[in-house]
């Protein structure tokens, strides 16, 4: 027995929706009932990758990473901390406090759809937080950090995740503060953890990554387009709500491009012209995809733009990290 073309198409669409649901992507549907798949959906696996990559960039910028089995395993543990554990914690925290907004924007999410209880959600938040702190302390012991640098960064990240989502501060209510907090969480925190594990974390690394996070602010704005309707209804001042969709997209694109160019200029001052040139070449396709997709219709093309342009941005981050390590920052 074979499926005709319409049956195959329907099956393909169903599989696509299920994949989107589990990965926590936009445009999913509520089809899964397995508690473990629902828990995974809450953690939004699609968001783990940038933070895991940030650890690699930090290890590169330390200039002291070597390819030994021990270092690979430690890097993997740090990526587990930054990605599935702490990012998962952050995403569930955000879903918990955004359940009213999600009921408007993404009603298929586990909490607004009623697929998982609030008690189960709270238990998962605490579990991830505790496991994350245990991993952070273990990494500090491995690195010989008397000041528990990794643990401090993990605590800062957990606190930032809380005030980003929870009242009374709820940083995401302010488009600028919320987007920068998100950008810093994606770039500065994992980068500094990776650097601290294999080198000496210093103020220059922190300052450079915080500057780089302003490009991350632009990326964070891209994520706001999926929730414009709910943000506007509930009075959240995301940049698309404050400035309108098209102006917010332009602000986002400018932030993404200008601050990457700023990093390239900084690499030139370090005498790393080759790496600066490579970074500039990686910015060009991002600008191209902004013109092709993002600026023409941000609401329709936000996901397509991210899929097309962000690989060049994250490769650029690694280029900058290698250059910093080579320059001995």
C-alpha cells in the first residue's frame, strides 16, 4: 500500500509541525502529549545553539585551548551548562511568566494549551537551576578558580533570566533593556565562561563581548516580530511596538551590521588585519539577506532571514575569538 501525493504532503506537513513543536519554533501546533517531549519543547532546543557556540568562541579567545580529550570533555560540559541547562531554564522561566502573551501569540505552547501543569513547569525550572549550579561549581573546581568565576557568571545569568521575564522589573517590557539583556545572554555570558575555563578572564574580554552584544541586541529584535500582536495587546513596549515593524527592522539591521563592523575595526587596532578582513567578508552576506528578506517583510521573513544570515554572524564571532586569542587579549 502506498501513499498518494496528497497523503505524502499531509504526512510531511504533520512531521514538520511536530519538529517545530519539539524545537520550540514559530508556527508549530499542539500535537505532542508525551510529558518528556513537552518538557523538551519548553526548553526550546533551537535556542541552545548560539550559547553553545559562544563557549567555543570564548575558548578560542583565551588563546590557551588545546585539543586534548580532557579539554574536549570540559568544553562539552560547559556547552551543556550554557545550552540545554541554563538556556532551557531561561526559556521555561520566560514561558511561565509569558503564558498570557503566549495564549495570544502561540496558543500551541505547552502552558497556554494546558498540556502541562504549572506545578510541573515550576519543578522543571528548579531542577535545571540546581543542576546548572552544580555543573558550574564542578567546572570551577576543574579550572582551579578560587573565586568561582564560572559559578558567578551562571548566577548572573540565572538572575538576568529572572528579571528579564518576571515582574516587577520584567526587562522585556522595555524594548531596549530587554533586547540588550537577551543579546548579552547570548554572547557575553557563554563567551566569558568559555574564556575563563581555559584562560584568564579580564575586563577587556568582558568589554569587547558586551560591545559585541549590541549586535546581539539587533538579533533579539528579530525574535520580537513573532509576538507583536500579543505585546501590543498587553502593553509590552518591544521595539516593533514602539517604532513600528519596518522601523524596528531597520534599527535591528543597523545594530547587527554596525557593531560587527566595530569589532572588525578593533581587530585592525590589534594588528589582526587578516581576521578583520574575514569578518568584514562575513558581514556582506548578512546585509544581502537583510535586503532580500528581512527589510522587505519582517513579519513574514524573520525566520527565513535568521536561517540565512545568522550562520555568517556566528562564524564571524569565532573569527573574532580566534583573533583575540592570537593577539593575546
